[in-house]
C-alpha cells in the first residue's frame, strides 16, 4: 500500500477496508469484527442478537474434544436485512473462525445463509448453525 502511494497509481488505501477482524491472543482467544450491539443500535439498526456459552452448544464438539469448552459467542444481525453486522467470539480457534464472519460481512452473505451452511465436523465453524439459529 505504501509503495502504491509513493510509486504507483495511488489508488490503494485503507479507506475502503471494511470488516477487518482483530484478535486478542489469550486462552481462549477473543476475536471481534464489525459492530458491537451497542454501536449497531447507535447507528440506527434494528438488531437481532444471539449470545451462547460455548460449553452449552451441542454443535461445537471440537471445543470439548480439545478440552477448551470455555467461552462465549455473540453475533449481531440487522433485523430488517438479515445482514451480519458484527461478532465477538471468545472460544477455541476464534482467531480462525472470525475470518468467516468477516468474509460474510464484506460479501453480504446473510445470517440465514451462514446458518444453513454445511461445515466440516468436528470444527468450530459448526457453531454458526446453532448460534445463528438462536437469533432473537
């Protein structure tokens, strides 16, 4: 990007970057992308939210297999458009799983589409079936 600004066309910039995930690497990792529930409401969105403890999610055997069932997963979805607005994942492999949410936000994949996907088993992405099915 810097090289493009100095010696290229100058078109590359951070201004068009959306849904950039970030992670706090701890055990389990905390990964976030997009808007929080509070920020989404402040922006005028009518939201649906789902927040579930990982240990209580039947669709996430991977966390139990590796002995790390602690944590929580939360998603924020626009109630009118079904677009994913943001997520916070405190769970095993959240630093990897958050990339799926970021991709969905950037490419306007709806919460329903992500919910209805078929994921590899056993993996942490299987959580989307149950988590997104719990939206209220």
